[in-house]
C-alpha cells in the first residue's frame, strides 16, 4: 500500500540560474561533529542546529542523518580508542546514542522545534513493507513539522551478518533521501568536496565543482580523497551519490565548517561538489527498486538490448542477455549493465539466474523447449524496470 501522507517535494524558486530546495536531507559526519577531537563539539553542533532551524522557520523540510554516536559513547565512558571490535562499538553506540539525541533535543528546543528519532537498518528497508512504513513515518513527521534525527541502529546491525548493515551514514543518508523524495542531499564533512587528488597530501589538488554522471574517473578520484574521521571515506560518498542521483535527488559534498553552509546550499549556492540527478522524480516502487537493498544479481546485456530498453521503452528479452551473475530466483530484483559496465537500472526478473544461463542469447520462441516451461517472452517486463 502506498503512503497516505504524500507531500510532493518541489523546487520553489529560481534566481539567476540558482535553485532553492524545499525538502532536504542533511548528513553530519563524525569528523564534523567532533571538530576532529575525540568527543562531540557542542559549539559546532549548536551552529549546525541553528542553521537547520532557520530553514525550518522558512517552511523548508529537513531530515538530519547524524553520525557521532560511537564517538559520544566512547567519550562518555572514557574508553580507549584502541578497541575496534564490533561488540565494543555496539556498546559505545548504545551509550552514545542517548547522549547524542539529548544534545540535539536540547539545542533544537532553544528554537522551539520538536525532534524525533528514527533508528534504521538495512533489513528494515530491504522489505517493501518496511520501506513503506519508514517512508510513511518520515513523511508524517515532516507534515507535523518535527525534525527527525536518523541514525543506523548499530546496536542490532552488525557487520558479521552479511547485508544487515549500511556500513556508513553516507549510504544511509542517500537511502533516506530516496525514502522521502528529497530535492537535495547535503553530505557535510571536514573536506571541501571531491578533488582530483588528496588535498591533504597534494597542495595542487583541484576541487571538482560539478559531476553530471559518475564514471570510472570519478570513482578513481574518490579513492584518493579521504576525510580524517568516521566510517565512510570519499568512496562511500560516491556510492551515496549514485543512489541519490538515480532517485532524482541532487547531492552535494561540502565542508560543514563553511559559514552558513546549510542555508547557502539550500539557496543553490555553488559550494563543494554538486552531483546532478540523472533522472526525474520516480514513483515510490521504482525508488525502492533502485535503492539496491533487495538486489540479488546482475544481468549484462548487449548494445541492441540497451537501446531497446533506454530509447524504445521495450522489455528485456533473452536474446539480448550476454550473461548473468549471482544466485537469484524468479521475482528477485537484478541490476542491469551493458557490456561496458555502465549501470542502466534494475528490474524484477521473470526467470531465475539458472534459467537465464540456459536461455541467454536465444529467441523467445525457444524458451519453452529449452527449459520445459515458459513464463513469457520477457525476462524483465518493461513495467518492472527502473532505468536511470
């Protein structure tokens, strides 16, 4: 069932090429919230909260994705930074999450703003019903003019259980932007954006102001650029940008220490690195498919099939499939790539990976004879495709 509470996010003004945004997700990294120290920096957080509060009073809609729980817990317990095992991190998150939320609540109360908390895990959103429940809750909070503080539920989401953890709040923030159909995702950290080299090591490193499409060159730049603290480096921010832009959301990586950076980005000012959306706004089901949390495999298709999907709005047939990867069943979501490893989108498959290995490259009329059964000529029907 689609959410009852649906409030379309839209751009509310244009001025001299700038775009202002109505619905935003703002992600605060650990390195920003601690100002590079072992503990939360109250002055820094108060400044960020004041900026969000100003947008709120203007009628904008903001959801915050925050890091910092583990750092807060470590400081609260006076624990050593040397331990990095999962149980230790879970304990630190358990202690720190309470302290982190108390900090936000106290600071937002100065501006007479009510805050809410949402702790999410990958498994919560991989299921379609869970995705919609989370979406409905976040949209309801926006409708009620409460600011939701989102973090990953580190206490129950562990790295050893494959696929249960986002692994960093960069990807979580992109998922939240996907959930609420945000216009803009701001990832604020301790670095000015994406550079063509690591600016900490190379004084000649050049900031990339705008990225229209993420390709191998962009991925290689990300591999050379890192912030000082936190779980996610620049590579995870590029992963987040891939999801956000595929969902129709603009994303910016910027230095959160810039004066009034949140308001300036919300007004469309060119700060940091801006990643442009590669598609328009998508309906909820396709956004869920593209989020990648339920993807079970991969199909590689030839150039003719790619043209049929992208330009002719056709279904994917067996004849255009070069090969499949992963173990997936009929009804699972699979990613679709061309032979040059360009991501085209995803879709719900009518055949298992084993069956596709048998029928790939063949005409639809031969499917029944090859498999002994026939679920139709389309491996992925056009109604079950979400293309970028």
